[in-house]
C-alpha cells in the first residue's frame, strides 16, 4: 500500500510538472497573441488612414475628369471641323 502511494505521488509530481509546463506555454501563447493583436490594431489604423487618403484622391481625380472630359470632347470636335482650306491658310 505504501509503495502504491509512493508511485501515485511520483505520477502526480510528473503530471504536475507537465501541467506547469503547459500553463507556462499557455501564458506565453496568450502574451504573443496579445502582442500580435496590438500590432494588427496599429497596422489597421494606419491602413484606414491610407485608405481614407486614397479615397479622397480618387474623388478629386474623378471630379477633375468630369471637368476635363467635356473640354477634351470640345477640342476634338474643333479639330475635326478643320478643313483643307484651314490647313492651307495655317501653312501660309
């Protein structure tokens, strides 16, 4: 009986050691996860700022295009209306 008790104590000590190792590993994993979460949050904030700037640039570019396209069309129409007589007059 005493020998059985002694063996049980040894098994318990071994298992306690394994449990302690697992708890340390779990604690380290939680710490790593927390650090990665913080890094992710920081990068996401930076990305959100860049995305907002990009959207504003896109909006401004589209507004510029809305103004430029009619003027381009008008210029192209003017070029199309130049005839041979106009070209001869320009050469002189």
